[in-house]
C-alpha cells in the first residue's frame, strides 16, 4: 500500500454539481466516509468529509449556512489518475 | 518576503504544479488549540447549531442564544441555568459559551514567496445525561447528585485536521509561523 501511495496524484477542484451526485459517484468507486468535521475557512463554514478506499483519499468540503450565491463544493483528491478523471467528469 | 493566502483549492493546486515540475517541497504545518470566543452559538450556521439544540435555543442566526434547559458545561467547568444567555450577537461583553477549535496553518515557500492555507476546525459537541452535583449558586434544594444534561467538546478526528498529501511531500510540524 505504501508503494501505491507513492504514485498517487494530487488534484483539487471546485464542483458545480450537487454533493449528492458526488457522494453517489464515490460510493460507486467504493469510497467510504471515514471522518467529518465543521471547518471555517475564508470566513465561511464548511462541512468537510473525508472518504477513503484501500489507498486513496478524497475530501469533499461543502459550504454550510446562508449563502446567496451558488455553492460549489471543493473536492480534493489524493488518488490515481483514473479516479481523478472519473471524478473530474462529474464535477 | 511576500505571503500569499490561499484557499484549499488554490493551495493544493499550487502544490500539485510544483510536484509535477519535480521540485522537492517542504510543507510546514502548525496546529494550535484555541478557546478565545471566536466562535459562539449565535454566529454559527443552523447546520452546526442543530448539534446544540438539546440545550440551547435561538430565533435565527446572529440572535441571542439562551439555555433551553439547565446544563453543565464540562469543558469550561460552568453550570448554566435555563434561560441563561449563552451568546449574544450584539453584546460582546456578555461572557458566552465559546466553541473550542484547532487553528491549522499549512505553508510552503518557493522562490522566496510563501503560500499559506489556514483553517479552523471546530470541536464537536457531545451532549448526554449524567449524574452531577449541582453547585451552590444554582440554588438547588436537593443536595444529592441529579441527572442533568452535560456538554463536552470532543476534538476533531486527526483526518479532519490534516491535508492528504503525497509521500513525496515532506511535512514538518512547527509550533508557530512568523510573518516577516
């Protein structure tokens, strides 16, 4: 597993799709939620959730609270190229 | 030396570009626990406030928060009676119930420029019924322990307070970062 982690790539992207769609895709890719927390960054509150499978980690941060603009969840991936491409297609 | 504040997306993407250019990079991380009234129950969004609804009530965000029932704040060692003001959106002099948090700072420097991403991770409230002795000022006639709601704050999981980075990135934990 350590060897596989060496080849993992990093990618972060805002998403214009709903968190539900992202969750469904992550479930399809065998990711499970392992942790969550409320995070404050840039004066905004975020519900940060961490999903993992055998070797990859994906963080989905969704803004919470009263916002008048369209929310764009931020997805950060430490994963292989195929996973990044699959997530990029739905984001 | 210029400092550039980044959000999570900017920080990770800047780091990714450096990694793809095969430049070795050291990322510094500092983690400090605070309980300085920065986050009170009045200002937190409904999503977070719902976790406190057993013991606290408010009309809307930024309105005054009152104790919904008597409870003991085990973290701050303080007893609150029903209708006590827990946090006021207007009057900051009122001693309020604050939410502890971790301040997390990530930075890396390249070509004399420093890029930083900072965020706060709130502690999670845990409310449960416990047997406790009521302090004198609570004016209880019952000298025995009573069953009362107790508030504890649990630190966030380690996975929530760190960024997942590749093994090739060296992460150094530091106590404090000084901006020059």
